[in-house]
């Protein structure tokens, strides 16, 4: 896919200053789209939209296909007639960082009530007749994952285990009789879960259309691995490295690096790539098909794992003792292209990158990534400085895994600060916009700035600290963030660096 020279902002949906304790797909999302359009931005990057499990990480989701129900706007459900406004009024006025446990405790019952109301009313309420038709079509179109996912969620809630591996044997191993009995016993709850997925889909598609109408493409994220506690592993155990007892053999991670001296033991199950190859990579084809339904651009997290991945014995407690194992390489991507056509992919190629990883990315014609924060520590790190960027690059001041630029500056070494000021000039304690200007002025086709950097926030606004289990993913933007002053400042930088091209303009003109 050809990418126009453009600029965008990284902000996860949960970080919007929305009603109800968590960012969602409601009015605040449309306000952010309006801000991006006014500031001449043409990319909105989000993190995975999946339902999250332990730790609330979108990179450790309960499904590679489903949407997170907590991102559904109750305001819009009320507008649709699914729930009375008085019922959701108690969620108003919540601000500050997300308390996920509180949000789930207070919001999920209201979502389930709304879904139940829809099921009860839709077939005899004229206002909902068209929505019921859409719901039935959605269930048909997404049947390859939707029904099993709904059953997984209901059973996970029933057994309070947090892991399908602790369920009764018949359900663990998906014996037909056990599944049939469970589906009959929980028929209404299953339908409610499917309705919530429909609501998510309907709200997300409306938001994506609004973005597209404003010339904004949404870049989504596909994590290479899935969580052991996920519908995907429960439904498809044969494509993962599990033993006869459905226990993990090896787990995913990365060796010691910039972020952690003991590496990162992520704990995700590894794929049986030989089995997937025999099956024509069917599960991955469906996964990328789904991603392309949700996003305009798909960022492949941990791209290097497709060339070779770090395999850690499941009995190890850190990632130090692992080994590199060859990944599927170009064969997977040729299968994807054959099934789906040319794909709008970006490779997240940060970390331990070998010539083989670079060769795979280049063979596939994918843009890679650079992060200016990494560029000041030593001479070899200069590949992350803008004068080194190739055109086929998506360049960042930082990602969701980095400290904010202001937070980084406050903890940077004297050497790093000196090199940075030699590069961009004296910053007088305010390094963010000078570094943004350096990135924006580069040859990189696309530049992405975290919303925290636009607001010049410090480490208190950091989204994630790798290898730290708790306290991540909870930052929310203040309600007064998207000011006219910020619009003017960002638009001026975008214009000055020739990044104000509307990549969707030609398509909009053709359809007018």
C-alpha cells in the first residue's frame, strides 16, 4: 500500500476524556476526530481494541477478534433506545486515570441491561426493527468467531477462574456435549454478549466513517501473540505449543534489552507454525481479515517475531534463558496476500533487529519504525535520528511503551541531553516540540506523536512501562486538552513540513 506523507496522533480509545470512567466510542471520540481534522492530521493510531484480561493490557486480550465492551458508549445506547438516560446518569462526572475494576463493576451491568433490553424489545419496537436486521446480519457475518467467543466470556464469568484451563474437563477440551449443554444453560447471556459485540461494531464503524469523512485513517495494532487465557487458545489449541494436558510448553518474550536487564517474559503461548502452514495459515488469514475490517492501516506489533522469536521454557521465571526460533517468514505474508490482496501493513521493528529481519521487511515492502528518543545514547543509536530516516518509515517521538518525551528528558543522562541539544538546539527545559519538529521535518513518510507529547506531559501520563505488571494503561486525557491554541500550533507544524496531505481526498472526490 502506498502511504502519503502525513502526520498523526497516538491516543488509545480508553484514554479519551469520555463519560463513565473510561474513554469510549461516544461524543469525546468525535470531538477528537474534529481536533485531528482541524490540526491537519490524517492518522489516528489506537492500541488493540480487544477485551482485556488480567492487568488490563490491550496486548494481552481475551480475543483477537472481539471488541472491548467497556469501550461502548452508554450515551449512544441510550440514544438508540436500549437503556434509559436515568439508568446511566450515575456514571457522569468521573475523571482522572481509569480504575478498570471500578469501571467494570459499574459499567458492565448497565451494558448487560442494555443488551437485554434490546433482545426483549427489538422485534416489536418499530424504532429497533432495522437494528435487529443489522444484528442478525452481523451474527451471520462474524459467525466464525462470535458464538465461541460469547460462550468463552460467559463461562469465564461463571467459573471465576480467570483461565479456561481450570474449567471442567469437558469444557476445557471442548467436548461437543459439554458445549451444547453450556450453550443451552446460558442462552440469554450468550445472546447478550453477541449483542454487545454488535453494539461495539456499530459504534466503531460510525466513528471510523466520521474519521474517514475528515480525511483521517485509523491505524490499529495487531499483537503478534495472543493471551493463554483467551478464546483463541481455547477454541484452537492445536495451533499453539501446548502439551497433552493443555499446558504451555514454551512462552513468548524478548531477551534482555533496553527496557529490562532480565528480558521480558510475556507468557503468551507460541504458535505451531508447522501446523498453521499445513492449514494454509487459515487462522492468521481470518485474523488479518478482521483487522482490515476494523482499521485502515494495520501495525504489526513485534514484527521481528515473524522472522525469529524468543522461545522461553514455560518453567522459567525470566526471559534470560531462551533461544531464537525461526518464524514463518515470507511464507505467511504471501499466504495473506493471496487470500486478502495487498495489505496496508506497518512493521514494528524496534528492539533486537538483525539483517534477516530487515531483509524480510524490505522483501515485503513494509514501512518500519523509528523513535527519536532512542537516538541520543551512543553512535550506533543514531539510526533513530531523523537525518537517518528512510522514506519508508513511520517515525515517532515515542510509543505507548516509552516514557513521554518530557518524562524521558527528566531522567535522561547528561550525555543524552547534550547530544539532543546539539541536534535540535537549546530547549531550555522544554524539549518536546523541538524534537517533534525534528521528526516532522524528516523524510519519514508518516510521523506519529503521542497525545501526551502534544500536551507536554511528564511520566505521570505514561501509558505503559514494559516488564512492570501493574499500574499501566490507565492514563486519560484531561477534558480541556484539545484547545484552539494546540490546533493552531500542530497545524502550523504540519503545514510547514508538508504533511497536510489528505490521503483520502481523491477517494472522497471520486465518490462525490
